[in-house]
C-alpha cells in the first residue's frame, strides 16, 4: 500500500469511528466530499483493498511499446552511439519517425550502460555576468579552429556571433583561418540582416587589440593602439569590450561546443 493509500485508510477509519466528519476528511485529503464518500463506500464493501488505485498491476497506457524500445536500442548501439541524449532524441523524430521524450531515451541508453559521450566538468562557483536586456545590444564574437570536415579536407575556422540576450546566432561563416577579414565579413552580414549592435564582446586576440605599444601622445590622451577591427568599431560607433578570460564569453564558448558536436555529425 502506498503512502497516499495509507493516509486515505487512516482518514477513512477516523470517519468510521466518528472522530472526523466528511468535510474535515475532504480537507485533509485534498479531495471533494463526493470523492471521500466514494472512498468510505469502497472501504465498507472491500475493506482496505478498496482504497487501492484501480490501475494497480496494469501496464501503463503511456509505456513505450517493446518494439519501439528495441528499435531505439538498436540505433543507439549502431549509428548514434556517439550522439548525446538530446541530439539522439531529435534524430529519432526527424529521421525515423520515433517520437519519445529525452528522459525515455536517457533511461533506455543507461539500461545498456551507454552514457553521454560528452564529459562535463563539475561546475565551478563563478559570479555570472548579467545578460543584456534587449536583443541586439551585445554580440559575443569568437572563432573556433577545428577539424570540421573530419579529415576529409583542411582544418577550418568557424567565426560566429551570438546574441547575449537571446542566444540567437545571427551569422556564422567558415574561413581557412581566424582572421580580421572574416570578422569584417561577419559584421557586414549582421549589419545587413539585423542592424548594428550597441557593443561587441571579444577576447584579447590581436585581431581585436593591437599588439603595438602606445605612443607618448596616446598615453597622454588615455588611448590605446587600435587594430583594424577596432578602428572599424570606432567608425560604426560600436563599443568593443575585451574579455579577460574564456569564461567571460561563456555563451559563445558553449556555442562552439555544441556546433563541434552537431555540425560535424
């Protein structure tokens, strides 16, 4: 007997003994008075067994059919063994017409000892920067050199932007290497499709920060040497914010983790 059924039994016995009235019992159990009367009638007919749920012992109507479970496990062992649970669930619906929840996929994969292929580090306590309030206010920029073609071609760099407020990716492009021309093309495409952002957030790569030392005149004026990209941002009145650690631009870093998993597949 479940805890809920035990509670119902105690309350019904209290009512039967005259120590509690029906309305009090309904309030304690969170049921209507009519439901309480039905419980009392069931107890009088069948005893404690009458308080058990009618579906006890029956297979759930929501259970995934055995043949569907077998097909999922077959695919998990073959074509999709290196997919994470969420991606595998999406592919089951898109490619095979099997629509199940991610939790179902996770339970089935764990039952055969198949864990997630992505190993996650334990989270570190870090004070997170608040997102900007509106879309288009801040874009995080970065590049990711990676074996995107899995050895079938050269190593490429994916240059991308992600909106700080919404996680939307307004544009991304592949280049032979991470270079200033790629970021110029990125900003041109974004300006034509989404408009100019208020600010961009990037790392301290020489593309964004000139390696040259400031002249005496610049030091007196409180200015820093500007790279070509920095001068472009000045001309467009876009603030260039430089991140001091990879964690500071965590949204675009996580984006590349996802794309390295999914785009390659």
